[in-house]
């Protein structure tokens, strides 16, 4: 009975991926992603059980936050989630660009799991590759590693952060470092157009002048960033 229930939930999860891909973006739903991303980031950096090395946060050039990444599997697995990415500029954090993450997996597996993800880009290369090609494979052009924690993490990194991206995930309570090699991170052009009400490109938002008028939700989101 339990196996049937898990299988049913996994099938529902896989069907949800198709439904999400076909759904037309709504501005209120897109704005909600910023609120959820704020919560996820705040909970990550304020964790007293496992702290992120300060120098990693201070030297990050871009941050991607993707709440509620759903992974579902019945033999063949799939992962999907929607979130945002921001980059540092001379005047502070850029306005956010909306992104999605997708991935697959094979082998004996079954079940459904929701995970919050935070990715720290240690240079501009990964983000620029993302906007140039509209999609990057994590662990491909952009090297990715599980993010370190605490004092031992600070000693290990010691400002020599060799990976381009460090990732953190929370599936059941505490955050943990997670490697996401093979997952594809892509730009969601429909969400950008719907939210900003214009044909701004991802490059314009992250590395250009940005939107002429910054929505209130953007200012509220940027207040939680370092």
C-alpha cells in the first residue's frame, strides 16, 4: 500500500512538471517567487546550526535562489524549480532575473521531494554564460561544488574558492551542501517580460541599466541580500 501511495505521488509530481511548463505566467505568482526567495535566503544565512563562511558570501558575484525545487521519480526521475538570480553591480545588487532549473536521473528510484536551493556564483562567468546561451549545465561550463559550512569551511576556503558555483539545499529541515552536476539552469524569458512589462533582456537586467522603474517587490527582496 505504501509503495502504491509513493508511486502515485511520484506520478503526480512528474505530471506537474508538464503542467508547469504549459502554464501561462501570472505577475502575482511571479512576484511571489521574490517573497519566497527572500525567506529561503534569510533562513540560510541566519542558521545558527551551520553557518556559511562570511568570505564566501562577501565574495559572491551573483546569487540564485530557487525555492521548492520538486524532484519526482518512478524509475526515471525529473527535477524542476523556478527562482531568481541577482548579480552585484557598482551601485549594489541588480534587479532579479527569473530562472528555472531542470534535470533528470536514472536508476532504481521512487518518490517525491521538495528542496530549496541557493547557488553562490563566485565570478561573473557563470551568470554571463547563462544569459548568453539562455541556459547552462551545472558542472559543465560552470564548475559547481557543495558549499562549505562554519569555521572549518572558512579555513578550507581561505579566500581560495576554486569552484565557480557553491550550492546549498534544504530538503528536510537543515541546509546542507549539495552537488548539482548535470542540472540545467535557464533563463525564464516569459517571467521577465510579464514581471517587468517590457522586452528587457536578462543581460539588461543583470549587467545593464535594468528596468526603468523598479517594482516595489524588487526593493523588498534586495533588502535581505548582503
